[in-house]
């Protein structure tokens, strides 16, 4: 990890950059894949699966037999762990339900708002060297609570042409039955347009690499919504000598092992703490099965030494981390001044891993600084807020004159007339 001591604010914009390729560099291949999937459907999906995943399939859908067999390959201990996580995620997301909001803005003018589920949603679950079955819980559970009618899941196959059993088991546990062996850009395109096998959806959820992130943004050109730009994972830890350096090192490595394009950042105001963490990282790194991946991620990760807590808070809000761990003496100051973060983990015994798996919060979060304007996935992500209104004769009389004046001032005379005719009828009946 490269160390920066007391950088000036003029240097911050360079320091907060992520190690990701320019989206402009990726749009060409994304556009080409989208066009081919739109034209050729399943044939294009199978071709790209062979090209990118190095496996030949004769169909993209997961069979009932594969789903039934999946449960037998999962240990009872792991099943109990997944069920515990599901229970906590259900509890936290069920608590996010909001009641109908209703108000009478003027006498006889009734306005209200109700949440309704998005009917068709697509879930993208990354695969590769670390199939993220936990992401199924994070997406399928709130989709179920929201009441989404159709839930489609896409995930890349392994080299045997299979979806890992734990993914299939978790999907079934969450009530997801439409599962397809498609990954990457082609999966996002398939859910965008629909193919012979995959239904089209109204909104796509899920993290992924840089190609998936660009593909999701490309999908918005075709009237498909997305949850948020969720690219390579990242973590920022702010810590001082009150923190356990071994915990801090473990947390940094937990995100560094995600992928070579992940980024971790340590922010501290105490220089003596830095060497402790560096030593702990080196010791723990050698014991990790994914140490080569973590090493590459650490090459573009950073240690930032700042002069005081106020400066540290300003820098952290400028960075806008996806995951943010606070392990400092002055804990309340940092918590109170959080402005930009996807999810915050407070205290020495709150590892980021808890949010990834089992505490109940959602781990699908904005990366690459998008925490400045996006929330992480939550129950509302799977719903739409629809407004309703009902106006009585008395109500239209109360606000009618104002509507007429405003419409006329904007030069929209048909708008004015829609009110004038009603007011005239009321006056004629009087």
C-alpha cells in the first residue's frame, strides 16, 4: 500500500481515484454484445458464454433436476448459517416497510402516496473464483418482501457448465426459480431485451466487474432501470491506536481479496499506528489462499496520514467509500459527520464481513464515489412510490382559481380550461 503523509487538499482528487478503467474504453464491446443479444437471443448468449466463460452449453436455463440436486450437496452447518443470515436480512428489510402517507392539503383536496412493487426484476449474481451466494440473499429477500411478481436470476456457469450448488440452494430458499447460466455483459443484455429463454425485466440489480457496471448503465438506454453503479469493491478504514491493528489488517485484506481491481484505504491521524498495520497485513497476507489477488489489489491501495479528525472526516467524505469502518477513540465525531458512505461499521467488533453476510444490512452498495448520490439497495429499491389524489367539488373551488392563474401565466390554456369548465358547472348547479 502506498503511503501519503499529510497530503494537501489540492492532492485529494488524485488520491480518491479508483483503479478502474475508463468506461469509455469498455462501451464498444458492451454495445456490440447488446446489439447481438437483441438480434440473436439465446444463440448470442451461448456463443458469448463459450467465448468468455470457456464452456459450451446447449441451454441457458437451470433445470429442475439441477435445482433439486443442489440441496444434497450443502452441509447442514452451512444451511443453518444461510438461514440465520436470511432471517436477519428479512428482519431488517421488513422493518423498512412504510405505511400509506395521506394528507388533506386543502379542504376537499385529498393526496396520498402508496408503495407498489416493481413487477419484474432481474438479479445479477457474480460468479468466477468466488461465487457470491450471499448476494442472492441481499437481493431476493427484499424482492420477496416487496412483493415483486417475477424474479429472474442470472449467474455465470463454472467450467463444468454448472451453477454452484450453494447458489442454487440459496436461490430456492429465497423463492427464486427462474435461474439462468449467463454472466457478464450478455446477462445484462439478456434481461434487458428478453430472449427465447430469459424474460425481460423492468429493473436490474446486483454487483459486478467494470464490464457489468457499464452494461447496467447501457441498459438504461432501453428503458430498464438499475439499482446503482456497483463496480469493484472498496473499503475505507479510519483507525487510531485504540484500534486493534490485527483487526484493521484483516478488514483491509477482506476486501482486497475480492479482486485485483478492488481498493482498500487506511486513514489515520496517528503515524505510529501505520507500521503496526503494515506488519499485521504482511503476516496475515501470507496465510490467505487468495493472497495473489489481494497483493495486486494492495498495489493500488493507500494509507493516508492526516493531521486531525476534522481533516480526516473531510477527506473520507470526499472519497465516499462503499464500506466504511470507524475504529477510533473519537467515534461519535466520525459517526455524526458521515455524509458520503454506502454502509458504515462502527467499533472494533464490527467487521465489514458482518454486513457482507449475516448482520441484516444489505451489501449491494454504491462504489467509485457514487455513495455521494446513491443509497445502497434497500426495500424501497424494489418498489415505486405512486401518488394519488381525489378532489371534491369544494376542493376544486378552493384551488381552482390558483390553477387557472398559473396555467394562463405559462400560456397553457387547455390546462386552464380543464378547471374553468368544472368551476362553471359547479356554479351553474348552485
